[in-house]
C-alpha cells in the first residue's frame, strides 16, 4: 500500500504513520518529494489494508498497489526521479548521452575514443572492464586494469564513467572506481547481484533482460531499490524476437510504458538493439523523439579491429554527425542535447 501524506502534514504525523506500520509488523519506506511525503507499506496486505489510515492525522489517502513493484512505481513517487552521475543529471528533463568503446582494450584506444565523444557532446563515458561473452574463448575484458584506465581518463577529461559488473564478488571493486554501475541484460534476473548492488551508494543502470517483460524488468529494479539504493536508471536494449534482421528488436514503446508505470529515468541502447552501425542513427533518433532520457552508444576509433562488437560501433566522425542531428530532434521535443 502507498500512504500519501497531505501537503501540510507534519514530521510528527509522518512518524506516527511509520510507527503504526511497524506496530503491525510492516516495513515503512518514506519518500519525501517537493510537495508531499509518500510512505510505502510492505507487509501482510490483509492487515495493512484493513486499517483506517485516512482517519490518521496528516494522511490524505491510502492507495492499494496491485503491482509487485511498489517503490519504483508512480503511486509511490509521482515526480520523475533525477539521478546524478558524477555531476551529470539524468531524467526529469535532463538528457544524458553516454558513449565510448564497448570494451577497454588499451589506454590509447580508450583515450582516443573518450576525447572524440566528449568533443561531440557526450557527458558520460562508457567502456567495460568485464565482458560477458557467449563463448568462453572470446575477449573477456581487462578487469581491474581497465577500471584504473577509466579512472585515469575520467580525471583527465572530467567525464564520469559507466562500467558493467558481472559477479557479486566484483561489486565493491567496480563501485570503488565507476561513477555508474551497469547491470547487463544477462544479469537482470541475477537477484543475488541486484541485492549486492542495492547496498552500494553508486547509481545503477539496469538493462532489460533480452527475454524480460516490462513488469519483470521493473521488479528487478525493485530488488535494488528495496536494499536502499534508489538511484536507478532503466535501459531498454532490445528484446529477442523471431526477427533475424537485427541483433535484437528495439521495444521503443518501453520508454512511455515505463515512464507511465515508474518514476525512474529510461534510456535506450541503440547499438546493442540493432547490432549494425547503420541502424544506430535511426534508432537513436526514435529514442529522442519518443522522450528517452538518454542514449548509450558504442564509439570506436577503428571498429574493424575492435575486440568486442565492432559491427555496431560508430566512428567518431559519424558520432559527431549523429549528435548534430539529435540536437535538432531534441529541440523539437523540448530536450536539450
């Protein structure tokens, strides 16, 4: 249940509701917005819903929540969440371009790509240290060495960076270096990993599983939120369908659907959706037009030599040209890119 406090509710009235919930064995999660406070009640639904919450001082209304995801829902928080990555805001009208190589291969490769994407207008650098690959013989990433390089480039260029974590045992080390922790599509339902990330203080980008429904995706976010980490960015990266022409099928409708159901920001990864560089531009433009809060794009100085996903990586000049086109669309829909 979501208990919405009146605008003029006092701190004592909020605490009285929290204490009443705890008296009946329920957990109370308090969210204080700009206009009002909302309390999420988790426990025995039968007991919680029978109590006369609206008779308590300061309570405006009590709203039963039918969805399993409570804290990431619009019922719990009506205002859009704005997540800060380093000093970069994401969501609530703040568009964030995240770009860089899919994997860190060397200092020279990383720095060249980082300089190019920053010049074009990207505000968050992407580049992975740990790569989940279908084949165990494929390049698996440089590990902590890559995180050290990413930190060096961040300090040099002033760009916060995002990096993926695959294993609960690596969460702390990735969190120590990265400004934004990414959960990849293969790990969206790794609930042990989600719980561990939920105990960190770094913001999280949660990719949709390639076979996941939107409800399952939002429930994965709920795992993170429930552990105490409320800084979550959702990332649609395409789902697996019967269509073989693209690497995945971009569910562009996921942006307005998630924004309707949840207060969390939603970005799109057009690189992993299409799998081919000629698709990145059209999908990115569609994402901006439909109101996505950002993009995650692969950019590589020499895609033909890339150790990971070279077919979908844009050249720096192509990325700069795309940024110019996206700014025009952004202006039309009220986004500053």
